[in-house]
C-alpha cells in the first residue's frame, strides 16, 4: 500500500503527478509538491536517521530548514549530497536517498552501543581522556573517533554540475515570502520601488500554505507581484548572509528539484544583491522542550505536524499527543484531528487558557498542569509518559505514535543579527527579538509579530517604510491585506522537564541538558564556552530548534535569567550553502584567466610545449621528432642561439610608457640608477628597489624623446611595477608632471639573438642602418619591419648579439613569419623559455629566482649601479646594517664537478658542512657541457674556485660543485657588442 | 562590502579597488635618514576607528585615492584625490 | 584541583559526573603580582604556564577582557607545523612543535594533537624550487620534510585533482609531523594547567591603561581596578597596537581580517592538511568531521571580525579547483579573526621600549601553531629580561637594523604577508 498516510483532499500537492522515489533502496511514491520528508511520512516511514554520537534512532522533527534529524544522502554517484535535509529536499521522479551515520542497517545500527557508554561520553569527555598511554591518542583513539564521527559520506568524485554567480541591485530586498514578506513586497512594489523577493521554499506563502482560507489572498498577491514590472520573485532562493553595506548573499536552487540540471543550466546560482533597503521577513522556528526521550522518532514539532497535515496532506501519526506551552500550538491538534488522527491528549503545564477551554469544548482531552516526562518505544514512538508539572518523576504512559511538541517560537534573527542588530529579550514571547538597526527592518514573526493579520499589517508597514527610505515617497495606495485569527504565542516558561533519562537540547549532536550542566560544573559557564565545550548548537541546524533551550538550561544552572546568558553570536550562514555555489563558475580550468600573446597561434603551429608564467602561456620549448628528450630540445635551441640565430617571443614582458616634462626626474627616483642622462634613442639596463632597499625588478628602459620613456619590466612584476610607479607618483611626488600608461598588451616583441642576428634583422627591417657602428649595442630606433611600423632595440639577455623588434600586437604574426623566413638560410630556430633560462644562466644574468624579494643589489653583484647622489626609492633603507652586512650571501656561479651529476635549484650550499647558501637557478651548459647554476653564497667572491657541496637532502643528493664567477661566458661582452 | 565613491568614476564596489596602506604617513625628505624612513615604512598608528587610507581604483580609473574609512564598522565617509586632504573625525 | 586520570573518568561516570570541578578558578584580581600577562588566549595562557612551570614564577595574573580562548585561539583553522625557510623561524617553530608533541602530558589535558601531515602543493618549476629550498632548509636544521611527486600527493590525498585545473599539480612538500590540534582545548588546557600551578586567570578584566613611570612599566589599569606588577607581558593578537599606544609607542603592525570556514560534518574524506599552491586555500578535516578551511586576507585593515563575500568566493573557488569533489558539500559557518600583520610576516617575541614591558605579537595568520613556543619564549624573555636564542631575532628593532625575517620576499606590505 502506498501513501497510506496521505489525505484524500487538501494541501498543496498535485495528486495527479505521482513521483517514484526510494529511501534505503525501498521504493515509494509521492506527489509533486512534496518534500522528501512529507513523502516519507505519507508512506509511513518514521525512522530516517541516526544521531551523531549515541546513534540513537531519529525521525523527522520539523518541516523546514531547521531540521536536526532527518539528514540523508541524496542522489548517488558523483551527485551524492550528504547531510541533505529531507524536510527541504523537493521530491522529483527517481529521487534516491540513503540514510547515513550508521553501521549495519538503519534499524539495527550497532554503533548504538555508544548509548550504553554514555556516562563516559558526556560533554567534553575527549578533553579529559584518551591521554594514556601518551602514544595512543593518534594511533588508537583518534582513528576510532574520526571513523565514528562525521555524518554523511561525500562522494569523493568531481561534482558533474556547474554553478554561476550573479549580481543584482534593488531598492527594496525582501527576504522571506510568508505573509509578512508578501505584504512588504506588495507595499514596496506598489510604491514603485524595484523589489526583489527571496523565498527559500519552492512555494511562496509560508504559513499561508497551512490555511485554505488564505489561499485566495496568497494567489492574488503572488499574481499581483508577478504583474509588477519592478518586482522580481525568486523562489528556491536562500539568503545565507547579511554583509556590510546591505549586501545579501543568496543561493538560488535552479535545478535541485530536477533529477539533474537541464543542458547548459547551472545547478545553483549564487547571488550578491546590493539593496538600498532590506526587509527581513524570515519568520520563526518553533523550539523543542527538553524531556527524556524527546528525540524518539514520532516526536515532532507541533507546527511541523500541522504543516504536514495542512500543506502536504499527510497524517504524521494515527494517535497523537500534543505537548505545548502556549495557545498557538493548539491549532496543530485541530489540524491533525481534521486529518483523521486521534488526539489522545493535550498536555499543557499551564492551569488554564483560552485555547485550553476551546479545546475542551471541542471535545479534546486536555491535561492541564501536566508535562511529558518521557517517551516509550524502540525505534519509533509507542507511548508518551505524562506527569504533573514539577513532580520530577516519570508518569503514566499513554499510547501514541505521534508526540507534537511546542515550547514556543524563536524568531529567525540570523540575518538581522549578522547585520549588527542588537537582540533584546522579550519576556512575553520568551525569545530574543531584533532591536533597532539602521541596516535592516524586520517584519512579522521574525520580530515576534505572530498571526496572519498582524504579520501582514507589519509587513506592509515595513515594506512601505522601506520604499519611502529608498526614495519612493509617493504615498502608495493601500494594499489589500488578509485577515486572520490572532493566536497567542506567549509560552509558559518551561524549557526542560527534569526526570530520569536523556533530555536533548541539541538533537543532532546529542547534547543533553545534563551535558550543559556538566559544562557549567566544569566552569564553562558562559554560553560561548558552554557551546564549544558541549558542541551545543554546532550541528548543521546550528541550534535552530534547541539553541535557546540549551541557553535556558545554562541560565538555570547559573541561577540567572536567560536574557543575561544570551545566545552565541550568529555568524554566516543562516543555513548551509553548497560549496559549488559559493565557488561559482571560476573553478578548474577557469580558476584564473589565460593570457596569450599575439603569437600564440604561431607557437602552437610550431608544436610548442606550453608552460604557465603567471597568467601567461609561454612556449617552454619546441620539440622535434629527432630530439631524444626535453633537454635535447632545449639544448638544440640554445645551440642555435649561441652558434647561429634564434627567435623568442618576449611579448609578456611588462611595458610602461612614462611621459611628461618630469619623466626623467621621476625615473631617476624610481630607479636605483640614473636615466636623466640617457640619450634619446638609447636604452639602459635599470634596477628598481623597494623602499626597504631590497631589489624589486629590473629591465631595460629606453628614451624615445626628451619627455618620453619606454620602461620594460619582468613578466612576473609587470603589474606590481605599474602599481608601484603609480603609487609613488600619487603619494610621494604628486607635483611631478608625468603620465604613466601600461602598454604591455599593445606591443608584441620578439628577440632575435645569435651571431647571425644582424643578417636576419637586416633582411626584415627597413629604415635603419643596422651596422654595428650605426646601430650599436643599446641603440633604439623606430623602423618598419616587413613593411609594418616597428621599433628596433639592440639589447641582449642571452649574451649574444641580439635585437628586439617590437611592433603593434596585431602585426606580430606577420613580422614573426618574416623573421623565420629571413632566418631560414641561417638556420634560425625559435627558442622557448627553457632555452632563454639556460642562456641567461650561462651568461650570469639574474632573473626572478634571484630577484626573489630577499636580495639586495650588493647581493646580486649590482651594487655599483646604485647612484651615489640624489633621492631614489630604497636608497636610505638599503644602508641599514643588516643589508650591508658583508657576510650576506652573494651571487656566484656554480658548476658541477662531475659534468654528469645534476645540480638543482633549491639545493643548499654546504661549506665544511655548514649551510652557507643555496642554488637559485640551475641548467645544463651548451658552451661547456655539464650542469651549471647560479646561487647565493656567503662570502661568495672569496670562495670562487673552491669546491663545496650542493646538498639536497629531500632527494638524497650531495653533489660536489665548484664556485665560479657568474659571468664566465664572454665576460668582456664582446659578443653582444659585435 | 564597501562601496567607494570614486571622484572620477562614481560609486563602485570594493572589488574594483586595492588597499595600499595608511595615507597619513608621508615619505621623508631624501636626507631624513634611516630612522625617519623606518618610521614611514614600518610604524603604524593602526587605529581602531577612523583611518585615512590609500586605495587604488585599479578596476577603473587607476587613480590612487584617499579614503576615510572606519576600521570597525567599515563605513566609508570620504574620498578625495591624492592631492586633497581629508580630515579625520574624532574617535 | 584534581588531575584527570582514567580512574577518575571511570568513577565520575559511575556517579553521574557530579564531582567534576571547574577546569580553572574564576579568579579575582589581587592588587599586585610579580608578572601580569595581558590576554587570555593561547599565547597569554601559555606564557603564564611556562612562567610557572619552567621559571617557578607563580604569582602571575592573566587578565582577559572577555573569555579565555575567545580571540584568535578560538577562531583559527587549527594547523600546527614548522615548515619554515629561515633558520630563525624554523628553529622557533620546531621548538614549538616539539612542545606540541608533549602537550597532552604537560597539561593533563587532551588538546587532540594530530600529526596527520601538512602538504604544500606546488604547480610550477619556480614553486618547486622554492619548496626544495625550504624543505632542504628544514632538513638541514633537523626538521622532517619530504618531497612528494604527483604520485606521492595522490597517495596522501587521493581526491586532489592533479591534472585538470588551471595549474596542474607538480608535487608537494610534506611535513609528516605537522597536523592539527583542537583549538579550544589548547586555551582550556593551558588555563587548566596554569591555574593548577597558582596562576590567577581573570576573565572580564579589560586593560584600560598602562602604568608607566620613568620609562618602566608598573602595572595596568583595568575595568576591575589597578593591578601592579614590575613586569607585564602582552599577548593580545589584534589589539597589540591599542595597548602599545597606551604605553606610548607605535609598533610595526597593521590589523587585518582573515576568514575561516567549516563545512558540515562528514565521514573521513581528507586525511591530512593540504594547501593549494595556485590560489589561497587550505583545508583539513576535524575529528568531528567538518572540513576546516580558509584562504588569504580580506585585503584591508579591520577590527570588525567579519569577512566579505569576494574573499569567501575566492576561497571556495580555489577549494573546488583543488578538489572538485567539494562542490556538492556545504559550507556551514564562516567567521573572521583579526590578525596582527607585520611588515615581514614574522612575529615579535621581545622586549619593548618600555622597561619591564614585553610582548608576543605580530603572529600574522600563523599564531596558533606557535602557541606553546610563543608562550615558552615569552616566559623566558620575561623571566630573564632577555630573549632566548630562539627568539633573539624576533625583535621590533629588526627593521631599524635591516634584519627582516621575510620568508617569502613579499616586502614591507602588511597586507601582502
């Protein structure tokens, strides 16, 4: 028999749509409009989970986001979602759910043996134990604890779905589409404000869904809102956090109600919404009462039982007891009675009330002045023990399979509190309500205004006020509001029924009232301490149903009012959010953008092996079929440069145009060496320091005119150097008339290097005499290259005769092809970053590995570049004793004594067994085959010629190396000047 | 999340900006010596309250701006260009 | 105060756990002490514990404006390691790690030290070379470190995506002795053990002024009256500048925000601590089952203890990029701590310009793992009025002297460390 607890009529389920689903492998059927929880209850499934510590059987406790118990693994395979609350999971055809945190079956979980050990597993037991013997914690105890802990199982497989992020602005953001939220949106929308209305449920209406008499207003209002062009209604969208500046973070469940997202649709969409005004209409969560056995499947919040009956047309039990401390809860008895449940009794600690009288008149058995003292049953409820208020002992058992409880309502103040709203205690509602706040307005039940009519009025008033505050002053026409019976939500003060047995204040984490008292006894008397010591309110429900009850138990132990004890601080998230949603679309390959030079396609055609250089893709090398391995390719390219000619794409270097009457003065201050003396049409190597005297960056800078310079930076520091220049121009020397523009992407550049470089350049470039005397080392001139405008630089990084041709990025391919064609007779080869590195290490040029933010100009052998006179960034602090200490490591060259033994960057340099430095860069030489490197070595200059050890204990290597000058290749620079 | 009213571009979200330090420290004269540069570069008042800060609108006009911001509430109360002055309110 | 023992646990369990006493006394301030430690977080309590246990100085007050362990001690991501490059740092952190290794027994409190291993992933040659240099520095200083290739990473943490991200994983630097500890228990354990040795732990006692006479400290003014002492140690992460301003000097510190996050509890999924090299992200799994994770600073000074969304987005995105299986899990809670950021990323455990005033400060976002070492060195410095060799380099004056301890070469930018 399917859905034997489903009512024949009523509710917001579509009986025409039958949806098959499974739980723990058993097939069931539900309807469109069901949650997994309502569908399980319709099929009589009561036991749905096991608790965290004692593995006690647990059932569906609530009908919403606050659910502590009914957590399941939803879906399977890579889409498995552990800890999914059955109470908010929308049913779809084929849904498959599995119970979690059990060993064995759900009905016979052998971890339930933990319950017998409970005297030794109380709050914080682990802090006082597991210490003997000392070595056992990590080897024995902890692995056992870890295996037992945790809730659901992650799939461990890549999430197949994708997510996206969206931003929105609005005048009035309304969170929650219950009656207060709908009224607020209607009022604000009618005033002309752009309104966004967020509702985490798939249906709008909140408590209106529990009252057929309100259906007309609900549907009319939704239709009216939908017709307003400025109003955006967002169901299935949960506002998880309230951030500075009235920014609300929210997650829209785009496809969670479907077996899988439609093609090209995200599973969820993450919203950042910046609102001028925010109305919070987030409702309230009903709270539990602590009494022995209050966790048994069949014990349920009264409002939830009512929701299952009225909204989902499901009878949550056949024989029910209502245990309530306030009048408003009595409607649950009525709703269940209408659904055909036999109401065995209403248990109320109060002596009398209006609802009690009405209930008696309606024929209900009401036991005033009494409380539930315990429950009986195994994995499901079979009876409820009832005793007199204050008797302290467990009373008679009344047979029942459903116990509906209500200890009052906690306004959902999470978002308000995150907005910095102070909370104030309300003695009538026995709850914390939001106080005054400049950042948000609360309306309806979330500020203690209960009842359809009153909440509607409240919502409309706040919606109107919000619109007015957002600048929509026009008096909005009065909006139609629903009438509804008032209900008295003021509870009798009863947090706990003390009797023998475990009375839970936090169902998910198995925190009992006794645990709170134990924490108090051990000195954890502040709510924040007690929470952390017991893990109270730290589960996935964050204590929504029992948090305040635990605080009240602590207050009683302290002999103080709950108001004094307070609640732990509310932090994001109001409810858990999917990791993927927060991550959005910029993940995996799209985690960061890819920058490609304008020659990317050319390199691809040449079969380049790519490497990442920051965001850039650069060719590492260009393998050929005849190359034995990568090193063969790299060395072949380097040989070409040393012996013939090579061409390398250097477009990624940073390029900055520095122009203006004070450009030369400015450069003199940002560079450690002088640029004002540079002749027009000449380039100079420049060294920049940070203000702390450490080397920041290097590059060549060219003077193009009296007031025009062209600065280049390393690839890695292009952005930081630009910011550095801008910062100092703005903060230190705003009076200098200089303008800065990054032109990195405007210019492509290629280096043509090797003894035959001049021949190649001469064949490509027009308008310049490239003879050595006419265009010497460090000359620069505008020209045309292969017929397009270009600029030619005679600069070298490789140590060979070399030129750099720069041209507008769009012409790069054309020029590259012309260079390759012109170079073909000379045996030109394109070379990549690896060969570039090899060449510069041979030549002794420093690069990023040496300019690592820890080295000074002196360390790098560049101390002579620092100008003696005039201000420049880093000049003063570079003179500090720690930076001029002669014992600092200095740049040296290194050569493996055995040419076949590899040395590696990252090895340390041991002299007589003492750690005296490290290797910063290493490669194989093509000039003098063998492994060579650059390194930083204490007393480096004095140790040239010595044999020391390159130690790499991580890889078990100790390689004898000889300290050599770093500038061993063509020390006189004859080749670059040739 | 901050909303910074850029004098050139209008109000923009914090993601377009980069913080670049306390704007009340002034780079000393070239001959001021190590102690003065030490204080400029390293010592910070680090107030719990209002602070004038450098922020660069690097996702917009790239200007360095002086921003008066509260370090507890994060409220932004004033934004001026680099050469203008901002007064720090008491407490 | 009774010690925790197996026998005691057993007997208390049998009589309803009714005999347990507070883990530490709620002391009221006396007019004077030999030493006042300001700050009842891990560092302050550890200072008091080592003053008492190592130096025999037990007439000590720890004054805390709020609750024990509710500052950064209670809001970090619980990672313990000593995988530093510079000898000044790796010696200090190694000393701290060794103290961690015996902490349960020293404190008679289970701080759940769990040496699960800490892996720093690297994604390119430059990062690998830097990892080699750092790991070799550790090894040459007697600290455990291992280089993992891709298969090694896969074996330690199989759900890391080695291949499909924007920056494929090349390998990792592993410190097996690194791991995690239960952060709250560290504060409570030090409080418990310090209290047992006679230290007064005074909660809800806020320092409102420093009593300085003739260039020397004489005590502190608090909301609970004046408390005098010839020596005062500061251990007040996030508030160091406020207190040193009371004593009349500025320090090289900027206070910044760092967010941290925890997921819903899960069955064991990630067995070690693993950090992403291609973005700001690191993660471990707590004994309770939550994934504890975080990333970089929010980017501007703040005492606000609340984070912003753009930083959170980056952390989550980096997480999914490193471990695509995280996508369907859920973030449960996020919070933010305030960090004393220093210009070189290293800390201060030192004397100050005021005679008798000492500080342990500037822990940036690495203070938790330093807790026992910081307390140990701070206590030494207070007791001897001179630093131990382990913290001799961690002075305020190192910037005057140009002896920065900049592990990563980030430069004097507080927000970049």
